[in-house]
C-alpha cells in the first residue's frame, strides 16, 4: 500500500492556540483544533493553519488519537513524500554513523531513529546486527510501514526488519498492529551484539522493549569504572547490562536481580558469552529482595537501581515517587561506606530535579552524606528535540555515600 503525499485537508486552530506550533512542537492535540476543511482520511497529509488561515506546518492526521496531527515540516513547499522521509532517515543515520561513530559493524546495536528527536514523530527504529526492529506509535507512520521497511533496507543494507508493537498503542491511535516480519528475513532467536567490547544476546521478537536497553550504554560504561574489586548489586537487571559491565571491569561479586525468568536466562547467557564467572542471577521482586538483604545486614559497594517506568500518567506520579523513595532508602541501607548508588528513572513525567530531590531527601532522612558524581541521560543515539522535551525520559544519578 502506498500512502499519498497529497495534502488532503486544512486544519484550522482556535484563536490563541497556534504559538506552540510556531515554536515547532510536533503534537497538535484535539483541543487546539477549531475546524477541519476537506475530509482528510486518517493517516493522510494535512496543513495546519492559524485561525486566520496562515500556514504553520504540514503533518499527518489521525482523528482517533488525542494527538490529532503530528507535524513534520514547517515549510509549505515541502511534500511529505518518500524522498522527504528518506532524507529524514539519512539525517538520523548521519548522527549515529558520522558524528557519534557508533560501532557500525555486523554486530552493531544502536537506536537509528528516535521519534520526535529525529523529527520522525511516531517511529522508533533500533538496529541489532543485521536486523532492525521498528515500533510505530502513530497510525499515520504505521500506514507507511512498507515504505519505511523498504527505505531502511535500502539505507542500511539490513537482512530484515521486524515490527514490534508497544502495549496500548492500538487503543491510543486506533491502529491494529501485530508483531511480525515487515520485510526481508526473519531474525534468529538470538542475535549477539557488541557493545563497548562486550557481547550481549538479544531476542528481537520476544525480548523486553525491542530486545535490549540500548539507552543505558554510556551509563553502564560510566558505572563500570567504580566496580573493580567491588560487591555489586544490579537491581532490575533485565539481561544484566550493568552487571556484565561491572563483572568485566573486575567486580569481585555481582548479583543481578530481576523478577522475569527470560531476563535471568539472558543474564546467564551474557555471563557465558563474556566468560564471566562472578555473576549470580537471582529471581525476586526487588522490593522484597531489598528488604530481605537489609534484614540480613548485607552490604554492597555499588547498588544499581534501574526500575521500569513507574509513572505512566500524571495521576500515578505520587505513587511512583513513593516507589523511588523506597528503593533509594533500602539501597542506601545496603551501601557500604564509600559506596556508589546508581539511581535511574525512565518515567518521562519525573524530571531530573524530582529524582534528585527524592535522592537528596532520602539521604538526609537517613543522615547519610551523599555526593552526586554525575547526572546523565541516555546515550546520544537517544537524543531529545529542543522543541519536544517530553522525549527526555531517562535519567541516571550516580552518588557516593559517606
Ligand atoms: N538495567 C537493565 C534494564 C532494566 S528494565 C539494563 O541495563 O538492561 C527493568 C527490569 O525490571 C525488567 O527486566 C523487569 O523484568 C524488571 N522488573 C520490573 N518490576 C520488577 C520487580 N518488582 N522486581 C524485580 N524486577 C522487576
């Protein structure tokens, strides 16, 4: 199916609602729309205009989504056609290949496209060796999936492109998508990737997220520096990203804890792939596990807390903050003097300031001096657009406790 690039409708904004779109925010919510001229089908190209009819931007419409129009160009002369999207993909590739100089070999793994951050709202593409995974978070981009599969294959020479769907997206966007091969060859059950000289097994079709947490690459390398000869707790380990880096950096003991059996099987596999014998994989709920270790008066030199997203909407922020506080409280109790606490948070609704406040307040309550050594985000293949800072989701705080 090819989707036309012809402009099929005109979306007029309410008076006083145009400013964010002149400022290049890419999401036009239904509440800002006054009226629509023409009868644009969902997924087609529309122009967004001020209430007096001035052109603001060109985008793709979906009447079933809270985000009625996603904007892609602020130039009236530009068509949202195949060439346009090819150029956007090429721009995204230039960042990863020419500027970041990420491993681009046959076992490379990195994020190729990160939605709004790469001015391709509604699409995320990850590369694992010869295969790509694509996630669509908008109906209009999903409707162009064949074109994107072709373009990505052409630009990257990959063996296959696999579609992964995010839970809940069907309801948010009114699109029915199923995991499955988009084009080329199906990926094998295990693709082994190289990251900073370490090997990781990735299951593209069944693994969490799109198979691996690529965003933590730099944070893992930074934390590994503190791990030589140390006792390390990697809580919420998934496939052992932090733990494998720690062990490879010479940690004395590493405990990777997760509640998921497939994750723990990957921890064992990754320990084996890197010839690391000091990693123990433990199945447990982290909250129970931390309580039990505190009760047993155990101590670690490095405690890594990398939980899943706790805050999915504004209403769940207070509960999420209580969850983070509890983790930090118990994590601090387990830290030996001079210990390093790594606190990550991937809830976009929780800001770095909020996270710092939880960590600071908890350390104060515990009368424990804590120095922040770094406050970082994800690796640079997960950039943030200055006009859509909602994309800044991952934070990582590293502190040293007295
Ligand atoms: N640190 C990992 C990514 C962690 S993702 C990395 O670097 O790759 C979050 C992980 O937390 C998932 O593997 C999920 O299975 C696990 N998880 C979620 N809730 C949990 C809980 N209450 N107890 C233990 N593990 C949990």
